[in-house]
C-alpha cells in the first residue's frame, strides 16, 4: 500500500542529516509536498511505462511478498522492496547531485526465525534504478527483471533475487491474470481529505525457486503479491501509520485491506475484493471491520499480531495469525513489522501483514 515505509534510514545512511531524516519519518509523510506532483482522480495508466519510476512524485515503491512452502509443507515468507524518494522537487540533477535516493529491503521468514537486510543508494550513478521497458528494477546486486518476453499487463514472468549475510533467495514469478488497479481505477484514497496514491497490484503471482538460510538451500513454491504505489503526501496531519493486509483465499479470490490510524481513533479503512478471475470490487470504509485480538511485545513496543477481519458484504469473518509474531524489520530509525500470516474461519488462506508507526 502507499507510502508503506519511510526513508529515514536512507537519509541517515547516505548522510543527508537529521532534519531530512525527521522530515521523512512516519509522521513526516503528512508534511507539505509543495513543488511535487499531486495525485488526482482520473489518471490513465499506461503499461509498460507505469512499471517505471515517476520522479515528479516524492515517494514510490516496487514491493513483492510471497507465501511459500517446501516439499514437506513447512511455511516460509519472503519480501523484496525497492523504494525511491525525491529529496526535493525539480528537474533531475546529474551524477551525485541527483536528488533521488533508493532503499531496498529484503527478508525471509519461517516460524522460528526472521532474517532481514537493507541497502541504500543514490540515484544517478547506476547503483539503483528502474527501467520500464524492458522491465528491470535493481539496487546493488538485488534484482527484479522481466524474462521470456514479459507481458507488461501481467508483469510476468519475473526473476526476483536478493541476499543478506545469512540468507538469500531466487524466485520465478508467473501470472495468469492481468494486474489490478486498486481504489477508484488506480486512485487510492488514504484519508477523507486529499491524501491519496496511485496504486496497482499483481496479486496472482505463482512463485517457485530456492531460499537459502544459513547456507542450507530449500526449494519452495507458493503465491506472491506485488504492489506498486507512488504519491507525494500519502498521510494526513492526524495520521501516524497503517495496518495493511494482502490475502490469498483458498477459493482463488484476493483481498487487500488497510486501516490508517488517526489520532481521533476513527481510523481510515478501505479495501478491494478481487474475484478469482481478476475483477476488483472496492469495499467502502463502513464495510470493513479490522479488530486486533492479541498483541506481541517487541522491545518496548506492543504490536497487534492477531486480527479479526469482518467483511459482511462477502460473508467474511476470519482470524489472522502471524507465522512468526517477531517479524520485526529493525532497520535503523525506520523499523516496522512485516511478515506472513494464515487465516481461518468463514474463509481460509495465507497472506501478508504490514504494520508501521508503532
């Protein structure tokens, strides 16, 4: 979902100073975006062009999560994310003066461990970037690229790889349905005011490949989900973070939900029910109930790692449980929780949960 992470750590790692870092913290996502492009309804998306970057906007990402199992049925999760942040608006500068910075996050998870890594780069010097056609997103040696004559409307097939000091993975992603525009034809509201993003997903990836943890490789298969968002001001002044879910139902449907937490306690909710044949149906805020039912302590934080989700219009009442409740992405000053989940009740399946701003 939009904005889905901050660039505080990137700013610190690249030496841009505390003021820049604070401006891009979770609360900083509601700061003024004067000079940057604005998100408005009615955009006409174009592919493959919109697979590439949109540097007139302040923030965007390319985001893939996968629910995987090995031959014995043991569950795993993987995450691959590339973020782009514009430090200031204006025409692109050259070389090291280029005002775009990039950050990559990668992780693997199973019930007894969670491993993550982060890497940072300055744009304009070849360390990181995204090409729309042929599609290729990279940061250092982490790579996501189209293969075998990739279909831009399916964003498939893709080759995806990343590594940390104690893990690595290489996956192939295939899809038999087109990508899905989230929100109102790709215009995704984040508040009752003007905060919004452009947002589309590919929720129909099938994944296959290899995970290696502590030098022990394992072949895996499963389901993956890609999110693409860009915006300039994704949060309102009274919003501090979000709880986001992407769910793969065993019946073949997909469900995206999030609530953005507001200081008045009302919270902004929205979702998208995607049929098994790829047709989206937006769910209004009043039609979504997201209720935390259990918390996990991680350091000084308490995070809701078990949720009850109710979507009355679709007869859904489920309980979502984390595969590993300690799936904490402890990335410098921009930490967050991200990990695989399973759910049961009126519907069953697997998915991913992300929580920021705690």
